[in-house]
C-alpha cells in the first residue's frame, strides 16, 4: 500500500455519508493527504429518458444548488477548501473516474451498502467505481440505520 497524498471522496450526501467522511478524514491524517470531496448528480433526463414533456432545467439547477450546500457543510467537518469540493453532473462512476484522473488521486474513498443477491448483480456505484479506477479504491461499509 502506497502513500495516499491525494484522496478523492465520493459522497452520495445521504445520512451515511458521515461514516465515509470519518474514514476518509482518518486516512487523510494518517497519510498527510489532501482530501477532495465529490458528489455526482445524474441528469434528470437520464432518469426519465426525455419522456416528460417539460423543461427540467430549473429543477436540475435546484438539485445542484442543494447538493453544493450539503457538500459545503460536509467539507466544513474536515476543513476541505471550496476549490476541492466538486458537484458534477453525469453518471456517478464515470465522473468519479474522470475527477480522480483530473486530480491525480492516489485513492478513491466511497461508501458501500454491502448489498447481496440481485442488488449486487445489478451493480452499484461503488462497484462501478471499483471496476475502472486507475488508482486504489476503498469501499467503506456503511451501517444503514433502520428506524
């Protein structure tokens, strides 16, 4: 295991993201590495395939604004500066790979829900990031709180 100087943390901004942030913060301290945080928003046209006869750009902008604010709050916990906070539009695994290359990341840290069976076969963002990354990937098993 090499030295991790540039760590890219992919967050879905769910409640479980704090567990991923905590682990990434520990790694950053242990290796003296710089953390960059990323959240990828899938375009609404991906989800709805253009079948909705309306302009979704305003809704998309609102989603991006909310995500930037949530990411800023997450970044405060680990003192990650604004220039290393990335909210991007696209397919999550693809954009995480692109950002990792752009930032010359040594490590990508992402959360994994540890699904099994059909959910595992269908794939997940964590699986997509793992297969195709040009650097090490740490999938942090998150504990989902059931209420």
